[in-house]
C-alpha cells in the first residue's frame, strides 16, 4: 500500500533550485535510503515530505492514516540544553499548536516508559543529555520520534557522528523497527545502503534512481558524477569506471 507519493516536486529557495521534478513513491514496510552528494537536496526533500518546506511546484500526497516520526541531524540538536532523557522523549507527545505549560496525561508518561524500555534506555531516563554518548543520544532522538506512535520513521543522517560500533547498533535497531513501520533515511554510509536498506533513491537536485539495491550502480554514478566505492555482498569494490561529468 502506498503511504507517500511525490509528484513532480520542485523546491526553490528564492532563486536557487534545491529539488527539481522529483517523482517518488514510498510503500508501507519500505526501508528506503536516500543518498547523494552534499548540497544535493536530500535534507530539503525530507523537510518537504514532513511539511517543514512547501513545494514550489508539484504535490506531496500522503495516505490518510500516515503518521510520521522525524529524527533530525545531531547538528540541529542542542546537547547543552538542560533536559533529561525522559523529558526529551516526552516532548514527542506534544502536538501542533500546543500551548505553553501543557500538562501531560498518564497515557503520555506510559508511552514514554514503554519506548524507553523498548530502546533499552530505562536506566538512563534521568540522565542529562550532555552525559550521553553519540549512540545513546541518537537512540533518545529516535525514541522522541517513536513515542507519538508513527507508522513511518524519517531520519536525517542518523549515524553521521557515530563510531563503527554505534553505527551498527543504530542500523540494527532500524532494521528491527522496520518490521513494524516504514523507515526512510538520508545517509552517506554506502555500506549501510547495501547491508540494511531495501530501496535506494539517488538524489542530486533531481532523482537519478529509485529502486532496489541490486541495480543502484548507474544511479549512484550519475548522481555523484564520479566513481564511488560501495559495499555489495559484504565486499567493498568500485562499481563505476568512467566519469560522465554530471554536475555536482
């Protein structure tokens, strides 16, 4: 079942085109990885999907029951803010237009406790977020997105500041969550693209490829405009030979 469809979506920031004529379909249960060079429009595409940015042209069509949980990049999250793990996750129970001083209900707190247990974070509930490792903080942000009971989880560079062990832990968690919900991630981690995701979208302003991971090679080459090393079937290799001069 289709949960999300982008039809000929174009996004401008003033006179600068960030995303051009993108057609994209996401179905229930997909694990989609969006890849491409820096400045290629990946984060803009996510923000357009969740409604932070309005398309200049085209349409974003969502299923009536679509509920999106969003996990931003670390760089957009202030780790020095005086707040505990529990309260960060509780913030995910806020709804649009909520007034300051909202009193949470028992069901809100029950949902937080359930998510903390699911993510093995119960023992860190009262810890200040500045005391967390990068992997722990990423799990907390995932918890904040999950506590609203989404059926699609969207993450922007979820492992960009993590070491190898923490990256693997996050991807294993997303693989587990994908059994119950659709997962869409932006990532530069080529190993994860072949090891975890099942569908790939190659974006550099426009969409060069959208399909399974087995046939992604040409799309990556066209999006990056140069040879790219990826991991396929557990072995690193260079799948592209000639540079076609695609604009970066």
